[in-house]
């Protein structure tokens, strides 16, 4: 007890403000800055962000509709396949996750798995195969249940555009 006032000293990390009242010590400046920047997003549920800045959640199973490589377009029944995307993290406008693809061509079957990331701010797409270590980058577009991905392998520049439909292949309009 403090002899001068007849009370116990303020706990460590606190400051005394008048008789019997204490407040915690102020937060460090970097914590206050983070809280100030995050508060508007929490308060409005993120609605203050532009839709274009958010990466869409592309998780799900897709059926291959069309494959175009160096100007040659293949579609059903010459090519078929599935793509399974599972989002595992989201930071700002960037979403990332795992993928599993299985494509059947006349020449054979191509299976791949690995990690992908997409950036909702600029529409970029990146993937890295855990099967062969191949990496690619490109762009993605979403139009309703349709996901289109254009990629170029690093360091080669062979372009590939794939169009996927989210859902069962029987749901695709056979135009």
C-alpha cells in the first residue's frame, strides 16, 4: 500500500488516473496503425473494397469445355477433362490453393496437381505443378459458371487457353 494515499500501486503496464482508477498503457504505434487500417474493413464487412480487387472463390469441380493451344481449338468430344480447385488461403486480393487436373486427349491422358494463385486486382493466374515442377502464369476470366484460363509456360512461350464449366459436363449447352 502506498503510504501517501492509502492504496496499492497501479499494476505494471497501467497508469493511475485519479483515486482508485487506472487505465492500461497505450498500445504501440504500429498496433494502433494496423487497428486503424483494419477497422473500416471490419465495420463494413469488407464492402468498402472494389469487387475487382477481390479474388473470386473458384473452389469447386469444373468440366473442360474447350482447349486451345497455339491456335488449334479442341472441344468435346475430342477433349474432355476435370479440374478441381480448392482454395486454402486468401490475403487481400490474392487467393491461393491446390488444383488437380485430369485431361483426356486423343493422344492420351494428362494428369497434374499442384498449387495455384489468382489475383483479383489484375486478373493474373499462376500455377506450380507438384508433378513435374512446371510453372506457368497467365490470366483468368470468370463469366457465371465459366472459368477461362490463359497460360504460358515459363520459360517457353507456348500459350494455352482452357475453358472450364463449373459443374457436371451434362449441364453444358452442346451448341
